[in-house]
């Protein structure tokens, strides 16, 4: 049996493999493309393709695919075999540079938001050489970008790569002003913590709502939930441990840096955290992680739930996006550093993030907006829908001292003239982590905690990279023309703090008083639902920034707004129709059967002794009958609300109807059904309860 170090990356065409199978000249040329974005010569592409094919075949691969991330939110792949016919009737294994560089999957059934006409089926995939190819099963998977026949991005990878390039360009300008002339590239890095639930397949198969929607649409609270906090970091059950062991093995083979695993707060909930890596690679890895989580679960008779709120009344699942920016020389630009000069540079990059988050708080909210995540944001385990930044007491005090030109009262009293006087060395992690903050500084990175468990991390990082690039551009434009760099730097940092301090909040994000202060006093945005926030993607300031940074075109922005709202509407409509079906064909009949049997029991008692009051049976029958009537009435109301969606004039209007009419009626139907569950005998209830599901894995 191979050791972890032997098996790690064994299914990845990584740098180790490339060094061993490519000529020195080809390897140098490919590395220049990967590290510096240089064009790839056709002869180099052919050599790489041949070596990649030979390596994959030696690992048992028979097919290859251009693996891409369309706007469905999941990955896509079309498999082609390596075989080509030979004149003697046999076959040979071939793979060319042309096939490596470009593919032509049918784009007709992928979401496009109007970027292509219905009859324009052609789409193109283009190799992303910065993300290593890997083998999954018997298929060589080549990470690619995906675009339409007209050249528009139809995926999440292309805008992500554009945003990384925008950040690189502007960060290099700023670093040169600080005398860093040797840095060739700046990249953003991410470590996405992944939360998930594990339940038995038997329970999953017995719940139509889980099968169709990924979450339970009905369910009374179990007698025991997460009140005792006994699941969090508790001993991992043997069946779950076996699952985690195999999951790690599969992830490590693919070079995914799975590091930490533990039980989360809710019963049946767990978390996996990787070591962070370059953003586009981390995005690929997280998509793979979610896929492999579900595949491995099925081998253990389990189902992995990635919905943001699969069970009401217990914590939902998020995905914490730990984001930072670093140079190719290994310097983390969000690390305070050891010298005053580094501190000044750090403070400028810190201010760039503060400005970006405040200026584009709506884009960050939009980047995590889904029907599923709307149920989670603002609950006890998740940050509110209001964006704010947590910095911690010491760093906050430093910024206040700069703003007020006052001595810093921390480790050393020092006048805050940047680059001239000595700045204090403030240590990492000098304050507790704030788990209620949507965007928290954690020593040398920011933890963006609003992402939902099933979200692609591409969307959030596109907006983060682009917004910070815009801040850095503004700074570079001002500083490059400054007569006195240090004075201008000090003035600019001071002005940023003054103009954007409203976004900084170190308190309890769950407190209702904070939400009131944030919206009524500070003027921060509070977009509670996808329907509220998504249309603002097209606001002029957002469109101007994203197009200026060359991350999106106007057409691509419009398409994404339409696609995300359409997905929101379709998701909720599927849920509503599932509720209607379950209530009509399962819940109401079950309650009716129980009611009839109780009434029969009462009649039998009366027949034996007319003086028996049957108060229990009579009261229960009345209550159940009333609940049945309510359920039927609420089903009719929900059906009417869903039918009315056909009258919506556009997707924005339809999403508003979903928010204002369909979702409230779904809630009313659920309330009646959940109450019926609490007084209906368990033997009559048509599907497993929360108590059954959440404690099914032993």
C-alpha cells in the first residue's frame, strides 16, 4: 500500500511529472506560459499533448475531456477516446496539441442568458495551463475555459482568470512604487472550508424533498438537536471516519490539499478544510471536492448533502473563503511584516481591501446569492446579509490613530507618518475570531464567511479580485504622479480610513441593534434575498468597474443577472411543486387515515359504554380535521401563487413574486404540516422525521 507522500498527486499531470516527461526546452516554454502568461507555441503544445497522453494511458486512461465550469454552478465534461483508426484495422492512441488547446462541446443546452441564439449550438473550450490536468476514473480531465461562438464567456473560469489578471496588473503598479522591482506576478490565494451533512441513503430515498430539492421542505423539530453542543468537535463515528478516510485518499491522489476534518455543530454535519492555494486552482479543487464527497458517500451507503439549509432549526452549511494576495517571491501582501516600510505597504493593501468591500458591498452580496443561501444568511450560524469588516481591536486602533494623526497607544506610542516614523509591530491574532462577521481579518488573510456550501467559490473571488484591483488602480494613479510619495501615501491612507470606516465593525453581527445601526446610521446595504440583490449587478458603478477591469462585458453581466434570477425562480418553483405534491399525496392522506382511525376508536368505545366521554379522541379528531382543512387550503393557495408566476412580465418581476408570494405561502403550508406531524402517530407519518434522519448514521 502506498504512503500518503507516494500517492499524493499521483493522478495529476503536475510539475513533477512535467519535469520528468518533457524536454528541458519544452518544459521551460510551458513554465513561462504558466508563470508569466506567455503565448504557447504550437510545437510545444504538441509535445505537451503527446507526453500528457502517454502519461494518462500509463495510468489506465482511455478518454480525455475538456473539464469546464458552465453557469449551471457545477462542472461539465464530454469524453472522447484517445483511439484513432489504423490502416490495418487496429487502433492507435493519439492526442494532438490542437485537441489539447481547444475543444468544441455543444453549448446549446447550457445557460447563456441570451449570449447566443437558440440555433447557435457551437461553443469552445480553451486549455487553462495554470491548472494541472488530472485523471478521474479512466478519463484525462483538462481544466478549460468555456466561451460561446461569439467569444462571450459562458463559464465561471474565464471571468475568474480575468479578475486575477486585473489584480496582478494593479498590484504590480503599487509594488513598484514601494521599490519592489523584482516581483513579476501577484496572485490571489484561497482556502475554502467546506461544510456538509451525511445521512443514510435509506433516509434520503424516503424523502422526495431531499431527492428533488436537496433540502427538507417539511419537518418538525426533533426532541434533540444541537442544544447540547455535543456534536461539535466530538468523536467521529466509525462509519463517518471510514468515509473521511476514503475521501482523503481520493482527494490526495488529485493533489487536493485536504488538511482538516471534524464534526460541525449540527447533528450529522461535518467540515473539511484544505490548505489554501492559487485561486483558480482552489476553485477547480473545490468543485472536485464537492463531486468526490458525493461519490464516496454513495460507496458507504451515505448521501452527502451540500444544500445551505437542509434542515430547519439546526445550523446550515457554509463555505468560508479564506482569501489573500501574495507575490511570486512568497511575500503575503496582507501580512503586517517586520519593518516600518513593509507596514506602510501592508496598510495600503489593507486599505485597498477596506475600500473595495465598502464600495462594492452589493457585489459581494450578489456573489453568494442563491435560493438556498437565502435561508442561511442571518441565521445563528451564518453572518447577516449586511456586509461588514472585522479587523480586531489592535489593528482597528492603528487605523484610528492614523485617521486622527494621533500617537498609537498600543505597543509603542508612535506618530503615524507612514514611511517616516517607526510604526508599531502588531502581532497576528491579537483578538478573538469574530464568527458573526461576514468579512473578517484573521492575521494575514480575510475570511469571507457568506458563501453557501454548494456555491462555486469562483463568483465571490471574481468580485473580490476585481474590486481590490479597482482600489489599487485608484491608488496607483494618484501615487505615480505624486511629488512627495510619502506625504501622498499618508494622506491617501488617512482619507481611505475616514471615508470607509463605516464598513468596519468588530461587534456582534447577530445583534438586531447592529442591523439597525448598519442600515439606518451607517447607510450599509441589507439585501436579504437573491431577488433583492441580483438586479443591482447591472448598477452603473458596478458595470463600469467590472468592464473597466476587463472582467466582464456588459452583455456577460446582463446574462449572469438573468441566469442567476432564472435559477432562483426555478429552484423555488421546484420546491413549491414538491411541497404541493407531498402535502396532497402523502401528508394530508396520512393525517386523514389517522383521524379516521381515532374516530373509529372513539366510536368503538362509545359502543361498549355510552357514558365514555372520549374527550381525548374527540379533541384530537377536531384538531386533526382542522389541520387537514388548513393543509388543503394552503396547498390551493400555493398552487395559485405558482400559477400566477406565468403572468410575470420578466425574470425580475417573477423573482419578486417568488419572494413576496410563493415563499410566504410555502412557509404557511409548512407550518400546518409540521404541526400535524407533532400530533400524528409515527406509524402513519409517510416519511422519516428529523429525529430519524439526523441521527441515522451510527
